[in-house]
C-alpha cells in the first residue's frame, strides 16, 4: 500500500514537472508552443515572435522594451522596431513591458519542481524512503515548489489574461497536482515517523493489519478444541494471551 | 494624481472639449460682483472643472428654472459615461466608491464586535488578544478614513462645487496614517492566520514548521509590500524627495502576486481541512452555515484577484477590500476552528479511544514536562503559601527543573574553540531559541494553568481551580498510600466461551 502511494506521488510530481517544462520551452524555443497570442505577436517565457514575419526577439528574460539598445534588437527589422516604439499596448493585459521580467519565476519554479521530483524518486527506494530526515526535507522543499508554481501561474495571468493559451493553464494543473502530492507526502512522513517510533519502542517491526476478532476467535476455538483433545491443559482465550497485539490501520 | 498600479499602462483618455475649453463667442452678459453692474464680454472662453482631463460631477443644485447645459458639455458627459476608458460608467462613480467604503467600514466594525463578544479568551490568550487588536485597529483605521474622505468631499463641495472621485482615491493611496495602520492590521491578521493553521495541525513538529514558515512569509510579504507603497506615498507628500519609480515598478506587482499566492495557499489549507472533516462541519445547521461563510471568506481574496484582473474598478479600491478580507478571513475562520475543535473534542470524549496521542508528544516528553511543571508549581505554591513576592523567580526556575543537570565534574580549560564549533554553537542557540518561542505558543495550551498559577492573585476562583487540579492529579492526599491487589477479571463472554467449550468437550467424549 505504502509503495503504491509513493508511486502515485511520484507519478503526480512527474506530470507536474512535464506541465512545467512545456511553458518554459515555449516560443522562441519551440515555435508551436506559446503562452499568449495577441495583436500579431506570440509570447513565450524567453521572448516573443511576430507571427506575420515569423521573426523573434533575442532570447532573454523580459521582453525588449525599446529599440535604443542595439544588442536587444539584432533580430528585429525596422517595422517591428517601430511597433515596439509605439506607445500602445504591447501585452494583452495592459501591463507594462518591464513586468515581463517576472517571467523569471518560470525557470526558478521548474528548478524547484525538478529537485522535488528527484527527491520523490529517491524516496521510492527502500533505504531513503524510510529516512525521516529525507521525508521531512521533501515535505519542506515541496512548500516553495508549490508556492513558486502558483506564483508563475499568477504571473502568466497578470501578463496575458484574457489571451492566455493552454500552456499557461497547465501551470494551474501543475500547482494542484503538486499540492496534492505534498499533502500525500505529509501523510507518508507521518506514517513512517509512527512506524519508526513503534519500532524503537517495541524493538520489532510492526505490520499494520485490520482487526479480525471473529477470525481470530474461530481460529482460537479450533486450536483450543484440538488442544483439549490432545491434553487436559486449560484452554487459553484471547484475554489470557496479552502478547497478541491487534492494531487497526 | 498618482496611479496606484504603476505597473499598468494608463488607458488613453478621450479628449473632452469641455475640459480643453469652449469658445462661447461674444454677446455674453455676466454679473460677476455685487458692487459692479452687468458687463458685456467679447470672445468668452469656458472651461469645465476636470479631474485628470475627465469631467466631474457638479455639486450645484439644479431646478426646472436652471439654465440648460451647453450641448457640447452634454455630449462630453454622454461620451464619458458610455465609454469605458476613463472610469466614466456609474460603477466607477463616487456613489459606488462611497458605498464600498461604508460597507467595508460596517463589516469591519461588525467583525470587531464579533471578536469581542464571541471569541474565547482561552486557551489561546495571546492569539485572541492579537485578533482583538487587529480588528480594533482595522475599525479605527476605516473610521479615520471615512471621516477624512467625507471631509475631502465637503471641502470640494464647498469650494469648487464638484464631487471628485480622484480626491477620495488619492487619499486612499497616499494617506500615510491609513497605510501605516493598514500595514499593522494586515501583519496582525496574517499572524492570526498562521495561528489558525497551527491549530488545525495536531502534531507538535508540524506546528513548529507552520509557525516558522508562516511567520517568516508574513513578515517578508509585509516588508516587501511596505517598500514600494511607502516610497510612493512619501514621495507624493514630499515632492522634493527623489523617487525612482522605475526601480519599484517590478516590486509592486511581485508583492501583489505574493499576497495572492499566500491567501490562495491559506484558502486551500482551510478548504482541505473542511473536506477532511466534512462530517463535523455538516453536523448541525449552525456549523454548516459557519462552514459556508468560512469558505466564502477564505476564497474572497483569491476571488478579488480574478475580479481585479478582469476589472480595474476593484484594483482602485483593493486596499479597502484587502483590509476587510484579511480581518474577515482571520475572525470568521478562528470562530470556525473554535467550533470545529469543540465538536472534535466532544466526539473524542464520547469515543472509547479518546484523544489521540502522537509520537511527537512522546518523543519530546511534553506530557512528562507538563506533569513536572504542574507538580513543581503546586508543591512550591503549597510550601510557600501566602508569599507571592518570589513567585516570579519560581516561574523562571521551572525550565531548569526540566532541563538535564549539567556535568559538574567537567574540567574546562581556556582553550579557544575552533571556528566550526563556535558557528555550530551559535546556530544551535538560534535554532533552540526559535524552537523555544515556537513551543511557547504550542505548549501554551498545556501549561497555561501552570503559568497562570503564579500570575493570579489569591481569589476564591483561583483557589477553587487549584483545588480541582490538585484533586485531579492526586496531590490533595500525598501521605495516603494505596496498595492494590491484583485480581483476575473474568468477563461474561469468557464464561460463555468456557461453557461452550466444555459442552463441546462433553459431546465429543459422549460420542
């Protein structure tokens, strides 16, 4: 049960990681993926491209804000420079172009999610999976990871609503998946902590299994019947055998 | 006028002829002063009073005998109210803004009354006091603001004959008193939210993590919020100061998003707990209603973000709404958690297993510490009855009773410690200190009686409670020794079991 739960957590984190990779490799890295398409421009995390001429701005965090800096506009023609110089709205949400620097949270979030995914993979192994420190670290690391994922989604909303494309919405799904995985990790940490404590206290490994009074009683009855046939020793009931510990899940 | 959202482009305003100036031509007769006769004027220019190149309401009283407005002015007003660019429609008008202010003011005031009437003082004395302080400050802040806004409107009415929306909004964004109090209110409410989340978790270690992470995030978000907000307000009030607006353009939306992310996280934690404890939440009608209100309150703030993105009107008034949202999401949720925990305790009290005890409690010897402190406090108090002067010193000594004794046989030399050890020692001291203060909040509910034993006077109520505690833990009869005889307990079910087995044995032997 525990291993399947961990596999589920690992699977959720893997999907979340893939969903975070897609926006990061958006235009100009992969031309078919973009965060928003507005006014003849397609926007990605590392730049934007003109859909009419298919020419992209230089790859960098934050969109080019003016044509004065020559190094920023090496790939732009005069028409696009003039378009940039115009005081009109560049982004769909009327946010200033400087705000596009906030897209830096995308790669940072991806880094955090990737490390979280590595930790999730690691805790699937028998040795690391029983380490309370590793599990606590994973739970703690998941907090900023979820937080940054949410932040990157909010940045996309702020910049591109109402023209946010599907890669932007994937971040919301990614955030939810990571949140669910984090909650599950808390549960795993609790159960491992409890098992360790029980093991330390009792000096033996405890397997959790449901209460089966009826079965135990019938087995006990059958056993006692056999014993009564074989010898004349008194019959032992469940209450006289306190070493039998039944624990519920 | 200063725009609050400096990170958004202003929409291009319309050019209103009445604001630019109307050439009325000649043939105008004007009577300007009482002591002068009526004058005949050539080439008269008329310009309406405008705010930021947009028309404003006239505060003058109109009757049937009044002169009609000029056609150009009426056309301008029509364009202004029907176009969406310049906050012209009715929802942006002063009436909607005043309604928002007063509604938020009334809600904050009601929440403050609720806090003082319904929130229990115990067992979270510090947190409930913090909540009372926060809600009271919010009420005071909104009261001051409403009074100031009305004063500004009165001045405009009296001196200019207009009703200006921008004057009220400027007050909201640039008033240092409002901002300072708002800063404190939001910080206090965020700390209360941290306390609420701590209450939802049962394990000590999780409480510690929630406390440390929550407090750090609250302080960081508030400090980051204060930097652009106060800089802008101070530069507006003191024009001679240098203000680098471009440097803070990026920080302002980041803090805005940070706050939204924090409130979304808070809402998701509360909603998750509602889901996991849905049976308790829907146990009775009152609790179900409270749960619905709680969900609405915690989702209100992320909801405002969506509304803000879709509608600039909310953004203009976001600070007012923020204050109410924060106070509401602290007060209502606190009340909900109170009810939920009471119901939970009731269920636990009625069940066979009782309250769950976690391994964290055992590992850190919380119960042992609690018992020691209780015993120590009562024995000292009974030994020195009536001497209340040295109670403070006793209180300070309690942790030493619990702490392990020092190694007195250790010989120490004046050797300089390695840098690594010094750093480790310092770090561990900081961590221990933080853990101590965290535990002070956490363990408080356990040791609150112990602590209050020293601080209270010798009232009857106090004596009664002390006697109850002594009786509970058996310190009222310390010299009586009980010897318990061990005896086998025979249950009916076992007898039946024996009888059935004997019958079976007899049947087998007969056969």
